[in-house]
DNA sequence: CACTAATCGAGACGGTACGTCTAGTCTTAGA
DNA sequence: TCTAAGACTAGACGTACCGTCTCGATTAGTG
C-alpha cells in the first residue's frame, strides 16, 4: 500500500468516514448473537458460530467489534432496554425501592446470568470492560447521581454524604449477589437493602 | 475368596481409601499455577502450561481438579492467607474499618486482579463458583456474621436489622469496585463506606 | 435470497466447487511426511510432527487426508515412481524377470520397509487400505495383466491359465518375503520365482 | 547388594528359576485378550483394557510379554490350532490342495482378519515379528518342506527345484490376498493356485 | 510352619499424541 | 470495494494409553 493510500484510508476512517458498513450485516450479527446467547449461554458462544448463524463472514465481525463480549453486550443492551430514569414522587424510599427492585428483577431473570457472564468476561477483556463501563455503569450512576442530588437538595439526605458512596451502598449488593451466588436476588432483599442503607445499621447514638 | 474377605475388600476400598495422591505433584502444580498467575495473569494461563511448568502430566491435574479455575483458586487462596478474624475492641466503627480496609488493600493489589479474574471465571465454571462460595464467600460471611451479632447483642446495631443485608451493604461495594472498575479502591473509600453504612444515607427523621 | 439464487448456490457448492485448497500446504505436508518417514520410520511418525515440520496446522492435514497412513502413502508413492511398464522384448522369461527384479530391489531397499509398514498399517486403516489398492495394487496388476495377456495371445502361456492366479504366483512371493521376514529379498530369489512359476514345480507327466 | 548376592541372583534367575508366575493370571490375560480381539478387533485393543478385563495388573502383562501383539498372538495361536500336518496319500496335487484350502479357510474366517492385523502389527513390532516367525511361519514351512522333500524323493517334483521357492509360490498367494484385499480368498482360488504352481504358467516348450 | 521374597491387583504418575475446536488472519470469487 | 465463504497457522482442549513406579496384600517355596 502506498503512503498516499494509507493517508487516505486514515483520513477517511476518521474524518470522511463513508462508513460503507452494511446495516444488514450488523443486524444479522446482533440478532444471531442474541439468539445464541439466549439458546446456549455466553460461555458456549463463539464468534465462529455467530458468523455462521448470521450468514456473515468472520472477518466482518472482527472488523466492527473488538471481541466476542463486545458483540454480545451490544446485542443484549439493545434488547434489554432497562429503564434508566427514576420516577421522582418525592418519596425517596419508595422511589429508590422501585428502581432497585426493577434492576433486581432483571438480574434475577435469565438475562441476569448473561449480565453476570459479561461482567465476568470483562475481567479478561479490556474492550468489553470499557463498553460495560461506558454503556452500562456510567449512565446508570449518572441518573442515580442526579436523583440523589435532588433528594439531598431537598434535605432528605445527610448533607455531608458522599453520593458516590451512597450509590455504591445501595446498588453494589445487587451485583454482589448476582456474581457471588451467595443467595438469590428477590424483591424482599432489594427493599431491605434500600431500607438499611437509608436508615443505617447502627443504633442512633443521639 | 471367602464372603468375609470380599466384604472386607469392598469396605476398605470404599472407606479406608489410602488415596495414593502424591503430595509432591500437588505442590508442584499449585506452585506452577501461582507462578504463572503472577507472571501472565489468569486469562493467559492454560492447564497445558501449568502441567509443563510443574513437570506434571496433564492427567494428574485433571484427576484432582475439575477446572483451571479450581487449581488457580486453590493456589491463590493458599498463598493469600487474608485474615479472616476480627479484632473486637468494642469500637464497632473502628473494627469494621480495619477489616474492610484490609480486604480493600488486597483487592487493590495485583492479587485483586486475580481475584476479579477468578470471580469472573466463576460465572461460566460451576466448579470454580462452588469453590469460591465454599472457601471464600461463606467463611468470610461467617466471621462477619459472628462479629456483627456480638455488636448487635451489645446494642450497637439496630435490633431489627437483618445482618445478612448488613454484611451486603458493608462489603458489596468493594466487590463492585473490584469488578466494575468504576473507580479505584482505596482506604478512604473503605472508611467512607463503613461510615455511611453505619450512619445511613438519610437524615434522621426524628 | 430468491429461490433461484438458493438453487444456484447449492448447485455451485456441490458441482463447481472451486476447491480453494492451497497447493503450498499440500507440498509442505508431503515433503515433511517423506522426510520424517526416511528419518524416523513410519511407526515413529505422528500427524502432530508432520504438521510441525511442515509449518502447517493439524487441521489442514485432517481436512485433506483421512489418516496418517494416507498422507505417508501419497508422499512415498509420489517419490517412489516405480516403473509400471514392461519392456516387451518377446522373451517372456527375461521380461518378467526384469520386472520382478525391479520390484524386488525396491522392496529390499529402505523404502521396502516403509511399504511393509504401510501395508501393515492398512490392516487397521480402511482408508489406507483403499488408497493402497487403488494406487498401488490395481495399477500394477492392470499392467501385468496386459503383459501376460499378450504373451498368452502369442501362445507363450497355457491357454487355460487364469491370469489372475498367474499374477498371484509370480508376485505374491515378493510381498510374502517383504512382510514375513522369512528370508531376504534378492535378485536370485526373484529370478528363481519367475523360473519356477513359468516351468511349474511338478515333473512333466507327459 | 553384595557381589555374591548379585551372582546368586543371576544364577538363580537363569538356572534355578523357580518362576513363581501365576498360571491363573496367564490364563485370565490370554482369555481376556482373545475375547477383546473377537469383540473389538486388534486395533481397538489396548494393554490397559486387557488388564482391566482380566482383572490383572498392567505390570503383570508387561512382566511376561514384550508387547500387545505378543499377548494377542499367543492367545490366538493357542485358540486357532490350525493343523500343521499333511496327509500324505501319494496324490501330490490332492494333498497340497487339501492343505492350502485348509489355511485359506482360516484366512477367510474372522480370525483371518486377526492374523492379518498381527502380520500388520509385526511390521512395527520386532517382538511380534519374532514370535510370528518362530511360532507360525517356520513351523509351517518346516512341515511343508518335509512334505515336498518326500514328493521330490518320489520323483514327483522337478529334481532341480529349490523347495523354498516352491513353498513361496504355493503359499504366498494366500498371504497376498489376505493382506492386500485384492480379491476374496476362496477354495476355488486355493485349488487354482496349487494347480498353476505345479503345472507352471508357460506352455511346455518340449 | 513361619518366614521371606517374588508376584500379584490396583492405580497414580510423567508423557505423548490423539482428533476437535476456536482464535484471528489471509485468500478468493462474486455482487 | 466490500462481502461471504472458508482455508489457513497456531495452539489449547480433554481423553486415552503408554510404560514405569509405588503400594499393600497374597502366595509359594525354603529354612
């Protein structure tokens, strides 16, 4: 390849980006990925099989996604459409419980296992980890942060509270149970977590 | 052979079972696994390489461990020796902070990445998941439970508190940060989590 | 995809089949097989080692040959190029002796051991047996048959003779000595066999 | 071990040789070998399986036989008991035909495939080759030689005939057909071979 | 008749190769 | 030019046997 070709290619990929990417191949790939995920589970999937089922060349997948996890995550995310937004009724405890319960239900469903597998896969796949952070973790925390900030502004939360830590305390237990299989995820647990987080474990010393 | 002999033979083969497992092979395998883990990371390891480095037949590994993850976990656990026990000075907040900080330090160290990889691997490896639950999660929670129960008995915790939920709220954030890579694990975070969990997020309504 | 397209696709895959087999891999495989055969002998060879020496993936070998024996036989046959054709000088005894001696020399050479190993291997490898029959036994017998038929037409052979049996009697002793290691193969033996076969063992009763 | 001990040991092993070999183990091994040969064929057998079926330690087999082939050959030979002796009625052609047909029948039976497998195995197993030569080939040829010598003495065979070559010509075709699978072995073929060998292929030139 | 050493069954061991699978790259024909 | 198809190198998978090596538990023959 000549120097000029190279330059052109670089420019076009960054700037012009005609993006001859064929939408039909993208769709077929994601559909196949989702179908295989639901049928066989994350571990049993391979890029080879996704390509075969999608009627798409392997190269086409490697061209547009950095790893198996990235394909599967995109497919699952597109399908999952878990609500990000909070109802803000003013009843802090109720609104939080609604939100936490909603995620808990997803985690308890078959798709919960797939999320777990993806988080698991991300431990050895930086691209997937990146995608997960960007398209799952950060948006969720952003909305939660806004919600809690409003509650704080209304004086419903301790004024000295670090909201990042608050989010950790409320949501981390769901991920813990999802990934450690210590005990099942259910609505009672979700509600109890919100309750304990808001009230605190310690007796009131004042 | 007499009937009695036969019975004896059967019993001895089932019950006494001298288990001719050779300790030297076990040691070599675990040492090799640990060395490779530290050198290349969990993802880059293979049973083949563990066997080669240990100077052990692959079959010998497959004979005694159900999966790569199980070998690595046993090796890491043996080496880690993270303290399980709590100092119980009576100062609940201080004791919890000490304990949580200690685990946080492990998670922040290189071995934290290995623990993350193992928890990740457990999502697709039931044997590893089982081992993790049995030899990591449950013992830790058992000690934490005893500790919190004593605090509760002393009247330091809310009498209506579900201690399982309490443990979740205190420790889950560490696993969350370990696995989701949202933000680094450090001592300040550990202390803030303990603090928020004990005090609660909400303003005191009374 | 239209119905016609589908039909075309099916037909082209079955009939046209461009066979994208890469000649360079075929060559490297056969060369490596021959080199290993000559160096270590048939028994000590493995598909693994052929692949390694050829710089070829194992799968590529398994894709195109049904067994180790089939690869080795193809390699040896390509290299051996034993003459099939007969000089037909009209002197039946001399021509046969020339031909039998020629094969006897091959059998007495190092390649003879390899042929023996291949015939041995064919006893438990139907694919190799098939290849041996198709590319060694049958062509040889076809030429021998044509030669003997001409001699018979010229009145040099008994008119009631079953030529298949005639071929057996002349050539089988070479295979017998090759495989049973009863006594060495040499030119004197080859000539004696031709002589005895033509003349017969019995005294002439007329 | 002292020098004297060593000497004693050597002597006793060579001379006294109490041979504590347990006949029951030998029997069980050979029976198991034969059963597996008949059930699965030579290629599918392993020393491991023979030992397991015989209820015998692998070491015991390795102690007394040099290779799988040697065990199987001993087992088959013990069971086969093909007649070695010739009826000598004076009718040379008839007696030979009887004998050749008898071996042809064995080769055409399932045990023929096993003999073929053993001859095949002998190509890569010197111990088996040795056993085959000693206990199959040589005894057979010895008897044939004696028989043909008598015929020669009676003036039924050409006085200048090399009897080794004569034996080759008569019996080799059976081995050829057994091992090359060119055409089936049947009684007609056996008779035709004897006939052609005795009479010769060529027209009588005198 | 007890002793003692070879033999036995069992099966773990270090190895090697098997045949399969998938990764990720490369080649080719066709749209 | 980009795609699908799929062949390619590479190498791990988990299994099967190899032949060697303990390990106690039988056996014989000997002392």
